[in-house]
C-alpha cells in the first residue's frame, strides 16, 4: 500500500492535525517524525476538542498504531499528561502507542535554558515556545543527549546525567546567574517517568520496517511547517528540526523510497507565531478580525498568531522542497465576507524583484510583497459539503492558488470539525 507524508506548507498551524485525523482511516500506522511538545495538533470531533502535542493525531481512531519516532524530542511529563487527558476522554491508549528508544529526552535544564536564552536575546529573540526543544536538539547534535532507551540502564543513565548536569549547572550559574538544578530531584523524577512509559518504549525502527514487510501502510506526520524548517525556512527564525518531508526518513529509520506521496497543508491565508519575517502580514483592524474569526491563538502557548494574505511565493517554495503531490486548503471559511482578497505573487526590495523565496534573512526582511487582487464572496461556506456548492468566487480563488503554487488541491476544509471537509 502507498505511504504518505503530511507536511505544512507555511509557518506551521496549517491545520495538519485535523487533516491527519481525517485521512487516518486509509493507513495502519501514523508516526510523528520530528519536533516535540512545541507542536499543537488540534482535532474537533462532534464539538469535542482534542489537542495532541506528542501523540500522533491518528490516536482518535481505534485500532490504529501510533508511533513517536526517533526524530522527536520527548517531553515525558507532557506525554504522560496527554495520555491521562486522552484516557479521561475515553480514548484508548495501550497497545496502540509506541515510543522510539532512540528519541531524545527533554529535561528540566533544556526548558530553563530555553527560556533564559530567549530572555537574554531581548528584541532579537526567536520566539520559541519555551518547551526546551532547541536546547534538546543542540545536545543531540553535540552528542550530549540522553535517549529514551538510556533510561533503562541505570548505572549508565546516572553517570551520564550527572556529567551533563554538572556542565549545565556551570552554564546556569556562571552565564545566566541562576541557581543550579538538583541532580537527585531530576534523577528520581525521570526514573519514575521511565517506569511509567516503559510499556510503550520499543525499537521503532524495527517495528516500522517489519510492518512495511507485512504490507502495512504508514502516514508520516510532520509538525510545524516547511517555512520553519531549520535548513529551508526563514533561518534563524525557525524550529530546530527538519519540518519538511526530508525529516521523515531520518526521524523514523524508514527509507525515503518508502514515502510514495506527499500531501501539503496550507491555509487560505497565512499565519505566523513568534518573531521572524512575514512579508504579507496584515496590520491593524483587518489582521485582528482574521485572527479572531480564525481562532488564531497557539494550541501550545496560547500566543496570538500574526495573520496575513496568502503568500504564493512562499508556498511554491515549500511545495518544491517537499515534492508535494497535492494540497489541502484549510480555513477557507475564515475569508467569508471579505470583499477583496490579496495574494502575494512576488517580492520587491528597492529596485530588485524576487520571484523566488530568498534564502538569506537580510534579503528577506527587506522585501515587500507584490500583490494581485481577487474578488471575495459574501456567502457562508462553513456548511458546504461539496465542491459544486462553493460560491463562484471561492472556487475561482482556490483555482488561482493551484495555478500560482503549482499544486493540485484535493481537499478543502471549511471549519474546525472533522466533518467540515470535502473533496475538491
């Protein structure tokens, strides 16, 4: 069977959680391959809201196998909270959840250094979620991390944690002028955590590849969005991992040859959380109107999202590096009632024109959008269930996005609920 990867084509928050939930029935296994508890995948089923930060969004479907891959940085405290919340809501968590023994663990010092570093940067802050994601990936790349499987070799874990914490405490006291963290408290807490997650921890690389041998189908679930990818996004205002399809093989141990289809998710407009360049950002009353109507507040932090017009240059860049085969447009209903819609078709900086997404931040921050305008529609699209019922101008708008981005739209979402989705 064909395996697919779901990726965001903007700066995250495109509605991936809902789409993954909607497509889960077609797959046997759903696997998260990067990011951590900085993700917030929201799914609404019959008016009931679920927010998954670490557990794959397919968990709401009984009988589906959900895997947290080795490319994820794991906040065990958040995971246990998530498990408890889902169980309390009647969602099965047991033999359907697997955690890679190669996933790096987020510790209290990661979170503390994350928040202190952001505070120290002042106006130059990245705008992280403060969940310790970046510092954990730094330790992974610096070969000073601790992985899930390490927690079950007590002498090794104790020795490694002590060595790492000695270094971190030197940084905390000498660089950030704060009190050191207690080894005993962290060690005892994480030994207890280790026992609680032990039933889920496994060799996920072997699990996934063995499943493929038995013709099981996999959906690879990305977090954040392509424009936040550490290599291909608006660096340094990015996340700390590869949020594109490029991260899926490394974050799961599955060969890239096993990814047969890439589905890109994009909002009918654009949003961004935190700092960083955003050429199509709408200032003032209209931006706030879209923000409130679209419920544009972070599922992880609650921070308001910056809102702007659709950026076709950015999405075309994201579609290219992901090799997107098709796209899903979300939140089309948020644009109901807008008399005129703008779409960015290029950038200009002084006398220089850009038809491609600039790599360098210095060039990108100086860019101004070049817009084309299209007529909006007055009709309410939130109850529409098929393509034929869409307002003429709404269909024309989607068709325009297809042409400008070079990708075919296969699904359209017109509201937060699982049922507010139809084929295009």
